[in-house]
C-alpha cells in the first residue's frame, strides 16, 4: 500500500522547500515530484488520482505548484512523516490517496541477491535515510551487540549434562541377570511364595478369631 500525499501550493518555492525537508529526512528522490503547470498527465504519472489531478489543474494559476510524495507502506511512519511536512506549509488544496501495489515477481525471479544487499528489500530503501527508521533505531536498541562472556550459571562443554556429575555410563550393554524374571505382566505375580504357600493353602487367614480374642484383649471397655 502506497500513500500519495499531494498538495497544491501557492508558490513553487514552498513545494521545493517541502521536498527538500523530506529529502533530508531520507526520502529517496524517486518518491518526490513537483508539477509546476496544470498538466493532468504529469500529475497522474506522479501518482495523483485522475479526479484529484483534474481538480488541481482547474485551480492552478501561474507561479503555483503541485507537490507529490509517494510514501510506501514500509518503513513504518513514512506516510505520516510526509503528511506532517506537507501540512507544515499552507496549501490551497490537499489530498491523501492510497494506492494498492501488486508485487512484480518477474523483477525478482532469477535475480535474488545478484545485485541487491538485502533479499526482498526495496531498492529505494537501501542506502537511503530510511535505514535509520528501524524499530531498533527508534527505540535505541542496538541491532548488533558485542560478544559477551557467558554467565557462570551456564554449564559449558559438550555431552550430556548428567555425565558432568555422574561419570558412569548412561546406558549399559551388560547381560540381564538370571534372577530377573521376564515374560510376565507383573513381576510379583511370578513368585508363588507371595500369593500362596508351598502346600497350596491360601496365605490369607480366614475363619480366624480376632487378634484381640486370641490374646484375650477386650474389644470394648466400659467407662469407669
């Protein structure tokens, strides 16, 4: 999305002064245009919509000029800055239009990184003052920092962290011991001694008096 900022000024010097301010802000020359005659074709070529260009042409008189700035979507804030500078001078007529731009892929195919320092970056951005409009620059954050020493709480070196305090192997190929039972769902169910006696009697006592009766202890006692 491109914002076309256009203003009709009473004097050509005013239009030149606005353009000079935007140049100093980093706007490339190809984004700026000044039309000093009632030429609708020149205005539309600069990006002004036909309806707006025809209105400017009807109002223009000798010595006046139409200033045009085509501010792209990026860098962020370019369109807002163009409007601020354009409105810093009194204009006879003003318009802010938005143009939708379709990417021209044929300009990038088979030519990526051949003569461009940054992939998929506009030609008018590289080397212009807009490179200082990065969010990191606006917030005062350094894009690249010098290498700093690692803090002491980081473990240095390679290999598993567990081997740093346990020197033994994490995995072993030692043969399985013969006492280890395998092939059953639960290892305890394989030990008959756990669930039954050798004679086959159940290990759980049934039909046996309560332990209190066995030792002659009263189950309940009366309050004295």
